[in-house]
């Protein structure tokens, strides 16, 4: 009998769980920005107009929490300062140091304009916010895609999937956060149905992207497809992950389909929203933490144990706690200082 022993070295993960939180919240924020811009131009009494307060709350929470996760991932303040002191325009991280503050500023300004009832401000800010949100989607996707040593990352499909899953998480976040608004600002059944329709469109878009990715891989024009086949063939844990992802996607799509008649059921929108957000978060966990466990050369998997401190579980709980605190502060502010709820821009 022949005994083969594999020795797997222990490597530190380059991307820590902080990155998962940042890319998740950035995806939610960009989707919320696009939704706010669309809702702010809805006709009076329309479903989009009724979604505006919940979309604004989602934008405010995610746009503030995302940069906190990024700063935590950078670890050292000096590293953040170097982006400005030693600007390198060929680096997507360096470009992001300019794009992100602009987006956060526009997002906060848009939320303030809604709170103050300034329709003209919202009209002026909407196109700028849309362009800024798209720039963040491009920058976050390109930051991963430029890592050529990882075929699973170095593909155009990564930015597309990050954007679509992030925007699907936006739909889920709105489903969750709308219940924390004052009763007069909560979306009605028609608005929730419009939100479900948007979620279905994004989910079907993800299915179409997955099929296109497979077709391009079969034609030999997509190295990431070959890398995924290797994971399926050589690593049972990844085989289980891929099957679980497919089943999870089917469950989410099925919930969206059944939601047409169940959005009024108590707790259904909460479960649906959490499921949509969790699926987007899980995709990022597999993309960042799981892929780093795959060796660039040789056999075996790199072993990664998530720390319990600030670089792992405690940090993730901290980000969740920050989001809860921001929601509570927003709810308190809306109760104490009610928003003027501006008239829709189309009728302003």
C-alpha cells in the first residue's frame, strides 16, 4: 500500500473578513443610491414615490457604514494617508480613495435633501449620485478583477456579479429596514410589490449572467470557468459550496416568485429580505475568503481559521452593531424631527 502525505503550509489571508463587510455594504449603498435616484423622480402616489423613505434609510446606513469597514481593513492610518500623499492613478485602490469620499458626500447630501424637503436639491443631485454609484461599482469590481494571479477573480464576470448581487442585497435591505420607519413613511403593498419585481429582475439577471459565463467557458474564452471546474473536480468542500449556492439561489428565486401573494403575511418580508441580503453576503465570503484558500500552485487547500477578535468574528459583529445603531439613530431622528417628505421631483 502506498501512502501519500500532503503538507499544506499555513498562509495569512491577504483579504480579511473586513473586506467582505466593506464590499457587501458598498454594493448595498450603490444599489440604494440608484433606487433613491429613481424613486425621487416617481409620480405622486406611485409605488416608487412610496419607496423613497425606505430607500433613503438604506442609503444612509450603508453609505456611512461601508467606509468604516474599509478603514478597519486598512489597519494603519498611515496606509490610508499614503493614497493621497503618493497618488498612483494606475491603481484602482488609489482611484477609489478619491471616488469613495465623493460618493459618501453625495449620498449624505441626497439624504439630507430628502429630509429637508428640498426637491430642487434632489433634482440636481440625482444624476451626480447615479454616476458616482456606478463609479463605485466599477472601482470595487476592478479592484478584484485586476488580480491576475487568481483566475477566479481575474475576469469581467466578477464586477458584474458583485454589482448584481449587491443590488439584490439592496432590495433585501429595504425589505428589512422599511419596518423601522414611522408608520406614515412605510411603503404600502403596491410599493412592496414593485420592490419584489425589481428583485426578480435582478435575480433573473444573475441567472442570465451565470449561463453566459458557462457558455463562454465552454467555448474556451473564460479561464475562470476552467478554474471553477478544477475546484469542482479536486476539492469536495468547494463542490459542496457550489451545490449549496445553486440551491440557495433557487430558494431565493422561488421566494421572490411566491412573494406576489405573500408580501402581506406577517414576517414574510423580513425573512425574504434577510435571505436576499444573506445570499449576497455569502457570495462575497466565498469570493474573498474561500478563493484565498485555493493554492495558486500545487495541491491541497490553505487552511484558514477565522479569528475571534477584531480581525474576524468580533469585527463582523461590530459592523452589524454599527448598522443597528445607525438605524436606531435614524428612527429616533425621524420621530423627534419629522422629515418634510418632499413632493416627487416630477411634479415639483
